[in-house]
C-alpha cells in the first residue's frame, strides 16, 4: 500500500472510531510531577462526546498540565489517556497523526505568531497537516474560519499587534478550527477580556459547539462562563478530579473548596445572572413565528 493510501486508511479508521465512541477523552490513573512536586496522582476523568466540559481548580492544581498531557505536550509519569478510543501514551507523533488532526487548541492569550498575519496564522495547521493544498484554497479556508469566529474579513491581513485582546482570542480560535476538529481545547479563553467581550466569546463558543457538533474541553476560572455554557464541570483539587457534574450536582457536595468557589459572592452573583436570563427567556419564548 502506498504511503498516501496508508494515511487515508488510518484517517478513515480514526474517523470511524470518532463516530462510534461516546467518550471523547478518557483519563485513568494519571500522575504528573516536576521534581519532588507531584501535581496529579491517580487522576481519572471522562469527557463525553458533544459536551462542553469546564475544568476548574485553584492555582497550582494542574489544569493546563492536564490539557497538555492529553494533547501530548506533557509526558505523564503514569496513567492512560485515550482520545476517541485511541491511546495517546507512548505513541510516536507519526502514529498519532490521524487523531491529532481531530482536535484544535486555543492556548492562553491566543499564542499567535507575531510575524504572521491572522490569515497566515490560521493557515499554519493546514500547511502542516495538508501540505498538498494550494495557496488559493488555503486562503479561502482561512477567510471562512476568520468569519466563522466573528472577526471581520479585514482582520485577515492584519498582524496580531494590530488586534485588540478579544480579536486575538478569536483569531486563535479561528486557527484552532482550521482543520474542522471534532474536539476543541480552550485554555482560559476569556482571561483578560472585559465582561462584554467575555460574554460574547462565550456565546460564540456555544454557537460553534452546537453548529459544528464539537466536544469542548474548557479550562476557566470565569464563573459566568461555567454557569452560562458548560454542560458539566470537573473540579481539580488534592491532585485529582474530586468531583464532576452539573453545577447543581457540585453544589450538593460538601467539599469546602467547591462550596467556597460556587457559593462565594461571585458565585452567587453568577447564579443570580443566570436566573435573570432564564426569566427573560421564559417571558419571551421563541415560538417559531416569522
């Protein structure tokens, strides 16, 4: 079998695995340490296909380390990680290529290449994974992804330094969506944004998730984000995931950090905001009238 045929066959096999698995990410017995500092030990977590899972925890609990372990940027000391049923531990980059094409990542701050335009940034993963695609088609794909994330078309030829903080986040999101992923990783996507910008980004994330059928792994400390768009929330503490569920389910637990986090002044404010929005929706239901 020719190399191109082998790649196509592997991508087809992985595509079938994506369709058949209800669990997008499965983590079992994960241990991460840096010298004498143990960040995770015995960490277990399942991310369901099609959900937005919020990941929260105090400073130093290893939220980003967990994400980096899943996407292969951090090698765990122990444990198993499966993405759509595919083992991600101990595999060479070439062996995991087909599954890596199935996810996109938005790092903190956008992590854009400063010497590339927005459009060129979006084209980076296309060039890496599909080098045979011509320049004209790459440009069309980049323009479409830029518009998809709510940026104006004229943002394409601009450089990151010419963008606002919110626009940089959307540009990073456009790049994360460049390969039409099934799985989207977002690391503190609303950090540094004003409340209006953060709410708009949350709304865009939910719309994209629903429209594209994405599974979203979302690290955040933003309570408004957790309350407004997350289907479930995983809480990291004591080196592991101590609880995972809806916010109502988490509030029923008696762990002191969970209670302090969700029942503190900011948590109560977020709860009240959601209640107000729910009341507005109930008062003005969508009945499908033109």
